[in-house]
C-alpha cells in the first residue's frame, strides 16, 4: 500500500507524562508499545541465561547456545594470568583479542585434550596479533603446571582451575622496506571498476609493517583484476623477509590475473516450487556478458530480496572454460510456503487489541507474495464500537516484473482509525512499482484510489481521491540500521484529484539525513535530519486530514505528543506545509551502549509555504541506545522547549532503531 503521512513515527511513541498524568497520544502506538513490553517480559530468559529473545530473534547474548549447546562430557574450567611487558593499552587489547585462552576463560574447555589444543593454538594466534601491530621480534610464553605448554605431552591431564600464565614481549615496531607487487592491474576506464591503490591501506615504504596491510594490498591487487573481468585472478607467490638489524620488512607479491571471462550457463539447484528459469533470470547474469564481481553481489541481493529462500548462493566456477566462459551455479533452499501470525495488545488507556495475518510466499512459482491481515484495537470496555479501530487489507507482491530489479505490488485496504486529531473510515486500493537501479538508488511510483469519511475539528465530510506518486531515494549510508557515515536523500511528488469537491492538488515531500563519525575510533557520531513538505491545492478543510502535515512524537519533535503539532495552537487540524529538523550527538560508552543528546524542531503551516510568523515548536532531551542484531533499542526522554497551554512537561519514547 502507498505510504501515508500519518504513519510517520507512529510505532515508536510509548508514554507521555505531564504533571504526573498520562496524556492522550495515538492509541495504536501506545498499545503496540505495551505489547512490546509484554512480549519482552514473556519471551525473556531467566537472568542467569544472560540472553534475550524477542519474536524469535536473539537481541543479545547467545540464545541458540543457551538452548542447543550439548553438555560437555569432561568440562575443564581454567584461569588465565596474562601480561604484556612494556606495552600500551592498545597493544595489550590486541593480544587479548587474539588469545583463545583469554577469550574463552569464562567457559570450561572440552576436557584436557581440548584445553591443551586451545592453549597450543594461542602461540600462533598471539603471534598473528603481534604481526598485525607491526611487531616481529617478540617472544611468547604460555606456561601451565610448571612447564611450557608447547612441551606438554599430548595426553597431559589438567586439574580443574589450572591457571595458564601467558607472558608476551611484543618486541620492536618494524616498518616496510622495499615493496613490490608484480602484475598490478592497469587503471580501469570504468569508474565503477576502480580499486584503491595498495598505498591507501598503509602498504608503502616507511609505514608500520602491519601484516594486515600486506593482506589488504594483495586483496586490492586481485580485486582490481577481477573488476576488469579476470574472474580467477589470484596471488601465486608471497615473499616476506624481516631484516632484524634494520627493523624493516621486505615484501614481494606476485599476481596471476588469469584469462578474461564471460558468464556461461546459469544453473539452479535446490528449487521445490520455484521455477528454476525464473530464479536464473532473477540473478541478472546474462550468458556472454563480461564477468564483474559487482554483478555477483547484486545477484545474491536480488535473490535475498525475493523473501522466499532460507538460503541462496550465487557461485561462479573456479575455472574458466576453453571458450572463455565461466559457468555460474545457484543453490537455494526454499522457505515454508505459508505463515500464519496473530498478536494481542493492551494499553491502560485504550484497552485491548488483536491482529492476525495469513501469508503465502510463493503462489505460482515466481515468489508472488500474498498477505491478508486484519486487526481491531481500542477495546476499552466501554462497548462503544465508534471508538474502535478496524483494519482489513490484502497485498499481492509480484517481484521481478519487467526486469529482475522491478517489483510490483497491488493492495486493497478498508479501515477505521480513531486518532486524537481526526477519525477516518474508508477504503483504498493501489498498484505500485519499485525499481532498484543500484544498491543505493531506488525509484518508486504508484496509482491509488481512496474514499473515506472524516470527522475532525472542521466537521464531518466525505472525500475521494484518485492520483499517483513518483519518488526517488538515494541511500549512501554505511549501515541503514545504525549509520555512522554517509547520507540519505529522498523526494516524492504526489498529484491527486479530490472528486467530491472537484479540487486538484499536488503534494511534495523531501528528506535529507546525514551522518559523520568523529575521531579515529569513531565513537562519537553527529547526525542530522531535515524534512520538508508542501501541498499545493485547496484549503485544509477540503483535503483529507491523513494527507495533511502534523509533527510531534518519537521520530518527529520529541517532547510533544504524537501528531499534536499542526494548524493553530488552540486546535490541531493539520497543515499544508512542514519544515522539520533534528540534530543528535551519539556517544558510544561501551561496544553496545551509547548515550544520545538531541534537539528537534518543526513548523507546520496552514498555507503551502510556511509563513514564519511564529517560532517553531522545539523539544530536547537525552536518550540511551543498546545495540542488537535488529538495530539499536532506543529509549528517549524529552521535554518541550516552548510548550503550549495543556502540553506536558516530560515525555518518554521507546522503539527499535535510531530516531532517524
């Protein structure tokens, strides 16, 4: 279904406090938040497990091992005493990170044999850590039971609680001397195939001789050849010589580019109900086209995007045929066809709610996805059906239409929404299309018909819309869930016609987000967001309220209630223009916990352009983030900087993911 302005931030606001009272917000978002809290309480493991599983996903700890790990036959607990002589904190941290004994010290080993194997492997692992820090003259001692571990016999029996004494002398820092890479790839004429020079990773004479720089330099050279069609380019010789008197490292790498390759036949294995020829087409790899590793990466992404596979792998062959072709093998494992889900919510303000859905992932063999869903909320015990929210809808997704990167979605929805600002009862249908031009650039568009009855501060009226939208998004963030660098820019234009009153209109929306990490360790991140929107058309009374602009809430202006900013201060009716900005400073405290300071502001105007005749509404506050595999868990506390009469003085918001 098409994206509607009202949905922004709805799922993230939890509670709002003012003078010790809970004030009204959006019923569904409050109920959903409490359901989240209940789900956390219901699925959380006991405190001793040190893990949390939510909706079948492990948020932190090792949920799988807590359930599936078999009991050790002969568990051997042990201790570690580790010293790094004359080293700074970073060097000591590198040694600890490389040591298997140190990393596993809080869990028993699998018997004496397993413990001895772990200890012996630490010589090599710690040495690799020293090499990565450009230390090549160091010594490593690992002792237990009064002897060097390397001298212990294979059948040595350790007592429970044996302490392993690890002593490391890192040795002096070495620098690179003479460096050579034979058969470097020529410069690429295609900007998309260009690869960084080895010097960019520190592989240059005079730099610290980190082993990682040698590895990365070789990888860049091989990647340069592969980007130019040489699929089986590889390193055939490595010559690394340390000169201890001069404390330098001489390195020579030899690259064999191999022949240039074109794609051969694409074969598919593992399909059950999927049509193999469709799977092959979805890779986008055309027989006869020149090999490019970026093509293979995009092929894997296309198959993942289908949502029908548990696993899907695209693997080019390791050898090029005599005719210069490179066969490609696609291996897939299909997911279960159908899924049924149901959930319940409860809010002390809005009562009970329930929702259910039925999903079919692959109707006709081309990953056609049908989802039917229904929900009801606002069951507060009053038995007044006029206060209930209803929802019944269906969507049909058709991936890979027209091109492997073009998806089509058809949808129909009937719903009643009871919001603080308006009540809507209506139905809509739409057909939309998304085209993934690249990993960063996405185009979208849809056509829709929408008819509904609205009741708000301006009265009750029926409005019918027919229109369409076109949008573009460029996402250059390094991590969509928790960005520390890059930006996202999007723009959408939505022309529509309201036929009850005969009014045409055009809605324009745009958003820009930017992120910048500071410092070498990038533990401080500056983040900013700017959103603007405008409706060119009739007065707000003749426009659907769900098309108008509002602000306030957990992903808008924190400190104000959800969608409480819009129109005149005395009455929240929505506006025809919006300017909204947010700024955050995110400071990592540990590897998983960050604190955030933020300020948000928004101006909602009754005309197509903001009049700037009054100050924007602003809020500020502090928050905490906890990193999980789903994205950071967010908890924010905010206060309005310029509250209106009746506004609360304090608000708390929770959700999954950053505010922006």
